């Protein structure tokens, strides 16, 4: 799994080295359709995404939907209640992500 597959690569005339562009994430507001779960020791966002979305690469959606958690970690805090955006919302969230990162 290459998590940088969809990240644009940039360079400038002043600095010809290739660099990954900064990834921008959409704000994921709560919805009445979202699911709330309590985490246990050893839970990981990629495993949770696989269980709820059948796609482990969507782990960042759950991570970003919970701003009270560490955005740089794949592990939610054990015992924390986290929000899992409804599966029906994933397409919209991905479209927002693509627009923010000019992937469309």
C-alpha cells in the first residue's frame, strides 16, 4: 500500500528537487447517520475502516472525523469514543478531498 499514490509532486525553478505537496483534508461535520464506537487497546484506524468501509485506505476519514484524536497517529486512544462517518457519506468526503487537492 503506497499512501502517497494520490499526492501531487511539486518542484520549483529555484529548487528542482521533487517534493510531495501538502495534503489538505476536508472538514467532516457530524451527521445523524454517523456511528459512534468506543475503542479498545490495539484498535487501529485502518482496521476500523476495513470493518466499516471494506477499504483500509480510508482510515484517514475516521481519523479526521475525530479532531480530539492525534491526527498523526493510526491508533485512536484506547477507551475513547470515536465517530465513524456513515458509509453513504464516503463518496462526498472523497470528492471534497479530491477538490481540495486538485485531483479532479
